[in-house]
C-alpha cells in the first residue's frame, strides 16, 4: 500500500528578548518592536502576493480552506489567492487580462490548443527546467507541450477517468455483479431491463456531448488500443472509417434500447437527477461526477471500467488530462511563482488535491491513497488497464470541421438511430480529410 505523505507545520523559532542594563548610547539599542516591523526589513521575510486565475469556481472553498493553507505554512512570505472566473467566461476574460497586463501570476491551463495558443503568444513561460517537472510521463505532459515536444508550459495537475458508476443497492437487489467483458455487460443490461423498474443506462442525447464523452470516448480506447491507436490516427496510419472505429459506433448503437424512455430529450442535468434519485442502475460516467453524486445520492455506489470485447485480455481507459497550471510571463514575481509551481509537483500537493477533490486524479508519478472509496476504485484502474486520452483533443480538432464537435453530433445521431455506424465513421473521416494533411 502506498505511504500517505503528510505536511508538517514549520517550527516557529523562539524569540529571545535581551534585557538592557542601564542606559546606553549604542545605536544598536532599539525599542522593542511588538508589531514585528523590524523583520520587514529582512528581504527573506518580505510578503509577496500571487494570484491564481482559474475557471474552477466550484473549487474555491477547497483552495481557500485546504490547499493554500498548506502552502502558506511552508512559505509564509508568499500569500496566494485563488480567483476563479465562470467557466464559460474564463477563456475570453483571461485573454483580455493577459493583453491588458492585469492577469494573475499563475494561470490555470485548459488542455491542448487553448493553452498552446497562450504559450505561442508569449503569455506562458516554458517550464522545462522547473524542479519536479520530470515527475510527469508523456501522456500527462501531452496536453501542455508543443507539437515537437520541445517545451512544456504548464504543470499537469489533474486528470479525469472514464467508466461506469452504478447504484450498488440496485445491484444487490437484483443479484448483479460487475461485468468483466462486453458480453457480460450486455447480459447485465438485459437483466436490468427485464426487471422493468429501473433504466439500465442513464444518459440522454439532448446535449450531444454526453454521447461522445461518456459513450464514444469511454468505450472507444478498448477498440483502437489506447495510445497506440490514438497516435496512429494523428500520424495518418489509421483512419476513422477503419473497422475499429465502425465497431465503436456499432457498440454505442446498442445502448439505445437500454436508455430511459424519451432519452432523445434528456439533458445532462436530467440524467444526473435520474441517477441520484435511484431511477436508473448504471451511469456512463466520468470521475468528475463523484463529488456531486456524493452530495445528492443517498445510496452506495460502485464503479467498473469499460469492459473490453470478448477475448481481449488488455483493457484500456481514458485517463484524460484535464487541468494544468502555468506561469504568466508578465508576473512581477517569477521566483515566487516558480516556488509555487515546484510545490505543485510534490507528493504533498498530489495527496491534498486528490483527496480534496475526489474524482480529479494526480498526473504525477507520486503514489497517493484516496479516502473516498469510489474515487480509489477509479484510480486503481491505472494498475489494471492501459491509459490514454480522448483521441479528438490533440491536434485533430484544429480545423473545420472540428473533430470533437463532429463526434458529439455523430455519436448522438448513432444513439438516436438517425445515422448508421458505418456512415458515422465515414463522415468523421471525410471531415478530417478536408483539412488535416496526414489524412489527405
């Protein structure tokens, strides 16, 4: 079992008060300074204030109450403030602040092209020589490196893992167990459907992105063999209308008979509510659901990874790079900013972050043990399965049509029965061929 690391409060030095023996003309004899103002002249104790820009407004309390106090204990002369912006306003607001010279010292980084554009525009500093940056492997770095891998410009902070969350009480009631293969998965869904009281799978297609993110990208890595297939697609060695991609759409199409009645009109919040109210058995999920489900569901939950097709020994999961953090090149405090970023690379930060935000997992190679058992189930899959990221995120969504958006539309249409799997795969490939040279 991995050893938990704990942070220690620094030892406060004792203050020695020397009693004066009579009056003295010695200029070193100064009146007592109860406010500690004399210490302010010490450059090492000068207070520096740093600001973190972020879109994660849901995490404000965690940063203020848990993460930053731990950093301040070790670095009392560096005071850091977490200042989030609404997620849908963050990109535009950050760009305006950077252009206007008012952005914070630390920039929370979205994955791939949004942050790459900031680096290429000169707003993010290269972190190649940051102590601790070697704690991250190639997949973790992939979201925040240049195309030629010459520069890493954000410290990878957290990923989210795809899989299935289930209502453990329904499983116990119906005598069900977690499936280990795709065939067992279908048998499980059939059994729940035959019971008639619960929706076997809780998901809708009204918002489209769910169909791709929790459907196509969830089960897909088992078909295209994770990183091997993702890189082959980028290199032009494999195509989206190859057999493995058609098979993903074919498997996705089978889900339609297990979704709630009227699923075509079910939104993402609708599906969350249905699951937490106990109306469905299995939620095709990302680990980001854990925090909300803990708050809203009054039943025990379990999780299982996407079951591989029959006869396939290796399983693959989408362990998707989600959040990084970098340095604003215009910061007036580069040394202190680097100090904070170096701390982010430590096992201490990984432990604090992962346990404060269950479902958001460290991307460093430090081992952590999670207090939330459901989050730990997801994290354990890293030891069981090969890891990859969503195949539409790196490079392949830079042109028009944008592959990510294409997969939203096509995955929803496949589930709705308005397009056949083969045609969906061909349309995805055709879109890529319109602008991406390796596929032309």
